[in-house]
């Protein structure tokens, strides 16, 4: 199908800056095994370990596992790949002290896959959460290279899709040496798809194993000054928002601002390319609004009502700065985003009805009174009002969220035990 579609694909590549910049890498025409972190030629060591993550969310969840794995593999090199341009950019930033090389995962074309595998010659491949490709997995099977699927999850939607295509996908799952699942429910779904019991192990969710408090007080103060945040201003942070959510947040913020004039709303769109649209939305409704990049160039004349963050890789630090955290992708049907990012900083958390990609974590947080599930502007207004007016309640919910985070750690160690079984000396 790809070959037949080449007359359509080539123009798409040529006219898309994102694809134009990555196509040669994804065709395997650049050799990641020949260069170190700074592009310098490096000596060949024993066969490396290759970890792969699809995009931004999977890359960030892989960080604690990658850090521990690097310490465990001794003299071996550690390679890390991502599929998307944004995932690659985040991997270059977060993995710069861990991975010997960061590169793009190849297109699942037999020549691209074979070229990349020959270049790297891995001792083992670890795929984080998802991104399953038939030609790649078949090549690994032929070369007898063990492949682990770790931090694996199957949402209800994905489960239904896989069942419909099981005649095609079933053999792919059987190529994994082991599938390390986040929850018992995920394990049951893989079993229902025909994966043998001995191929599935419950290891937990590695997202719980991120650093507890990596943002120092001095860094937070510097961040407040850089964003020109005035002393008494409370900060309502909306992280990883999607199209449709900012309008709901705007309705709630109009009401909140009347009651709390010093309240500052910080909006971090999941796609920074949407920042200008979000900026115009709040600006056109009379709010003093600025883009983050503008604040670096000049100081605003008056206190801001709204800051729209137009950058990647900064959300975690802003969660540390917030008084209230809303997790986006949840008021619209996007499956939500990781609520542990604010939980690690003991923040009271709000998220919408669709947290299907993080259903177990969301359930634990709500059950522990560490988060409130909202559904519209009215419920956001009431929940935020509660947190602003009742400081003890806000602090208590933040502490509950943090307890959920600390009480469920250990997935990284469980996963490493499995990986070590397949990593030959």
C-alpha cells in the first residue's frame, strides 16, 4: 500500500516541513551508532540496549526507567529512539545525560528497518507503552533479539480495536518475550486477546517512579520573576489543553476573576502551535494576556490575567509553581494526560470525565481525595473556588495526591528484573 501510494506520499513529504526534516532519518540513512551525544565518532562497545518511545508522553514516562537501566547495563551503550518530531525533541532534552545516542525510529519498511537494525545491532529492545510495528518485530524475531513491551496498557478503546484486527495483530504480540503491564486490568485484556499467561507480568506503572521534587525553591522564584508574577497572585495552571477545552476554561475564568481579581491563569496547550489561537481567545475577551516568549523580551506594564505558554518541555516546572492544577485532554475525548505530574508537587488536581489513558491513576486519585473530576465550566468554577477559599482543603488534597504517587512506586525495579533475564553477558 505504501509503495502504491508513493505518488501521493512524496508531495506530502515535500510540502510538510516536519516530514521533510525527518524522512532521511526515518529511512535509516543516517547511522546513529557512529556518533555520541555531540556527534563525535566513538569507539564501538558491546551490543547496546535500545529503548523506544512513541511521542512526548511515552518519552517522559520512560525517563525513570531509562536512568536506572543505564546504571544497570555496565559498559554497554544505551540508545533511545522516538517516532515523532516533538517526541524526539523532548528525548534530546530529557535523555541528554542518559542516552549515548537519541535518534528517530525507522519507518516500518523492510529496507529501513533492516538498515537501522544492522547499524545498531542491539542486544535487546525495550518498547515503552505502545508503537508496535510488524516489519520491525519480525526482523527482531529473525535475528533472535529479545523485545520487551514495558509499561504496557490497553485502554477500552484500544482493546476493542485490537480485537477487531486480531487475525493480523495476534502474531505480533506473540513476538514479545514479555509484556510488562501497568495494571491487572491491562493484563486481563492482553490475555483476552490470546497472549499466553507466561508472557504477561504485572510490574506497575513507571510513571509513579519519577523524581519526587526536582524543582528547587530558587528555580521556582526565578521562574516567578521570569513570568512577572506578582507576590499575592494565585496561579491556576491548565496543562496540556486541547482544542475545545480553552473555551470551557474561559467561561470558568470569567466568573473566577470577578471573585478573585488577583487570580492568574496559565494555559499550556498540548500543541505549542496552538498558542496564538489560545492567546487571541483570552485577549479578545478583555483579559490582559501574554505569550511566554513575549515575557522574555519585555516587562508587562500591568499585572497579567493570563499567560499562554508557547514552549515544549516546561510544563513540569510550571506544575510546581501552581496553586491549582487542571490536567487537559480530559474535557474532550483525548484520553487525558498524566495527573501524576502535579501530584508529585502535592497540588490539588482537577481533570475532566475522559481520563481513559490514565484511568487507574485517575481512579486512585479521586478515591484518595487527591483530585476532583469536573465536567464543565460550572464545576471548574466551584472546585477552583473551594481551593482558593479553603487553603487547608487545598493543601490536604495536594498531600493526598502526593501519597498516591509515593504509595505506588516500584515499577522501575520490577521492570528491570524482567529485563535482566533477557540481557545476555
